């Protein structure tokens, strides 16, 4: 409830941070067993869903996580002498798979949250990743209006592009996993040019390059794709469609 009322500020020790510090799967600051921790998060989802969603995102694996722990109780002997800060591999995976399942179940009912999870897809444990991809591949998602599918498709295409461009990096997903994500993205791809080509009109050209090196050549190729994209939008709906398209993209001047 404190996290829900928190007006924000520059101090790091805020209620939401305390929640994630207590429950971090790799450095938990609680003696509660794993099922009780997950039950607490599930209860929080029912009572304060916005706070619980932010907490779940913080509990899922990330390469940028850090924690200094929390202070032990001083006046109550709640912690046994044999309590250890260490977490076994089994306990760690049990936690993140549980939190991953909760996050996916919650995101299925909210388009914005579903897009947020796609952004974390490369860090999710394999069972959660497969569960999310199965949902994205389902008829329920594919039958959404093109405007609703657009953000999901864009997130997936961006993820595929990043991992194919840096396939030799240690953090890159395996090619077979990337291909599986690409197949889901293809199934969600919008047909209408006014949606399908929005991704091409961003401020940063580098994000759209598909390989490392040959940047000038890739920039020229990107400009050609943009020219063809605007022409397709025009052919589909005339000048009005082009104006609508320009208002929808991140970089309208490029459409101009």
C-alpha cells in the first residue's frame, strides 16, 4: 500500500524497492519458504495489481540487477542461527519460473503488459519463454485488430533483429530460439502498409540495420525501403493515408 501511494523521488530506498529486495530470487531477504513468497505475490496481484506487476518485472532475471540486501531485525529473534543468504540452483529456478508464470498469466489480459514481457523475452527462463510464445502464436492474439498487434509484432521483430545482428555475442539467444520467435512475429505481422511500415521510420537508423559494418550501404538500402514503404501507403489510401501514417510514426520528417 505504501508503494501504491509513493509519490516518487530521488531516494533509492522506496517501498517498491524494498518489496523487490525482500523477494529477489538470487538474494532473498526472507525466511519464508518459496511457496509462501509466491502466494504473497499472487495475493498482491489481486489486491494491488499495478504494484504487483512492477514487482514481478523486478523479480524476473535481468543482467542489470544489483542488491545490497536489507537490514536484519534488531529487536526480534525471527532469523534462525543457521539461516544462509545462499540460494540453491533448484530454489532459484523454482522462484523465477513461478514468477514468470504469474507475469504471463497477468499479461494475457493486458496488451501493454504483454509488450513489456516481450522486451524481457531473452531473459525469461525457457519454460516461461515457451509459454509466452505459445500465447502469442495463439488464435486469440492473431485475431486481434492490426492496430493492437502492431506493438507486439514490432517488439518481436526488434528482438529478432538484435539477436541476429549480434549472434556471436555471449548474451545472444541460440539461432533456433531466434527462428522460433521470428516465426511468431511473421504470424502477427500486420497486412496493411500503414501499420507494417511504421517500424522503418525511427530516429535512429542504427537500430534498423540488420548487420554489423557496411553502414553507408545499409543506410542507402534503408532509404530505398522507406521510399517504397511511403509509396505503398500512398497506393493503398492516397495522400490522406500518408498524412495519417506520418502522424503515427516516431519520425514524421522522414516520411516527408
